C-alpha cells in the first residue's frame, strides 16, 4: 500500500463521492479567513486550449494576499492558431478568458493578476511544479 506523505484537503458530496481540492501546503489563506485551493483553479485554467501549464498563487498586496496566476502558453499552438496576433492582443485575449473563469468562481477566488510566459516552469522529477522555486523567481524579477 502506498502512503500519503502530504496532507490533502477535500470533501465528500451527498452521494459519498470524494473530491480532492488541494494540498495543505499550497492553500492560500486570505485575510478574511477564506481558503483558496490553487489546484482547483488551475484545473479550470489548464482547460484553455493554449495553456501548457499554470500555477495559481497568493501574491502579497497591502496586508492581504491577491489570487494570481502564472500561465505558460503553448508557443506552437499560438503560432498556428493566431499567427499574426500582437503580444498585447494575445495577452488581452488571455485576460478575457481569465475573467470568464472568474465568473464561475466565488468573488474571493477571483484571479486578479496574470503573468504570461512561454518559458516552462521548474518541475520536480515527477513533473510537479516547484512552487517555491517559481515564487522565488517571480520575486527576484
């Protein structure tokens, strides 16, 4: 039997089906006490056809955290689908898609900042994003 070494958050619905919402160490706890599970939002963002990978994180703003997203887009897909789109127009299109995703979420989970890149994120040997490394990279830029 495989043991779980990370604390996992989830819930059971009325039919007894278990839903995993995220890992304890990744939870973004807002000043109002609300919890945001990044993995839950990443699933929605990763459904966008041009997204190769994404990372939702809490960025410090004033004395609270702002839900933010870093998106790595698939360069080949964008080149093929939108060959002549200027960078700013593509960014605007992505932001519109993020705003559309936001409408499906409670307001406290709204993504308010977007980082858009084609540079892959640093991953572990099991291909999980190294969140701390990525956050450190963003802080140093």
